[in-house]
C-alpha cells in the first residue's frame, strides 16, 4: 500500500486516470484485497470497504 500511497501523492497521473475511469480504482481495490487475504501475516485484516476508502483518499 505504500507504493500506492507514494505514487498517488507524488504524481498527478494516477488521480487523473482514476477520474477518467473510476473502474481502475476498483481494480486496485480488488488487487490489494486479494493480496491481503492470501497473505494474512504480516498484512492487516482490512475490510474491502475500508480499503476502498483508504485508497480513494490517497488518490484524491
């Protein structure tokens, strides 16, 4: 998630891509949700809705 945070905060590209096509955001939510569910340690147990909110806040 730090990669996502760093990319979205330091570049204008990701927020622009997400505003052009909101489905891209869902793709990333699914990607992170899958990784977290497959690797419960050391990853936190974050509900998908909360994960969606976190990623969206960083991208806006």
